[in-house]
C-alpha cells in the first residue's frame, strides 16, 4: 500500500488554488496518471501555479484541527489559522427531502436507467439483425 500526503497547489502569493487529501492506494506512482493539473478547472493551463507535496502524516494534527490559510512561497511551509467557531444561534436548515423520499427518488431513477439501457439494447440488436 502506498500512502501520499496532501498536495497543495498555490499561486505566487501563496493563496491556495486547490488541495488534495491524503491518499492510500496500491498504485505505485498515483499522481502520474491522476495529476489534478490535467483535470481540475482551476489548474488547467494556469501559469505560475506551484505545488507542494506533504508527506504522509506531515502536519496531520494541524490539517485536522485548523484551516490551511496559505503556503508561504519562500519557505513552502503551510500557514494555518484557527477554524471559525460555529454560531450557536444558527439554526440548521432541515433537509429538503426525507430519507424515505430520497430513497424512493433514487430507486425510480435507477428503474428509468434500467429501462433506457434495455431499450438501447433492443435497438442495437435490431440494427445488428437488419
């Protein structure tokens, strides 16, 4: 098992552009084929974006208890800040749908997908026969 710490992509001022989490994988060189520079819209074709790869477990306590504010461009070290305290007066908004409604919606969508796949299969078979 290969373990990779977070990767942080930042601009010349140290502002965070994109950050990955930690990754455990059986792939030897995971980022060779999965580099966010190839697929993330904030990174594609951008000039001046640098990347800092942190080791597995490096700054683990800070990442879990604080917010990554920026990367110091000179030292390439992370700069953390305290996470804001939640507002005790804020009332959480209720979910839009109950769990039962959401399950029913997903089952109906799954059934629609299955019917569509069956229809496509039938069309393909008729095209192959004709």
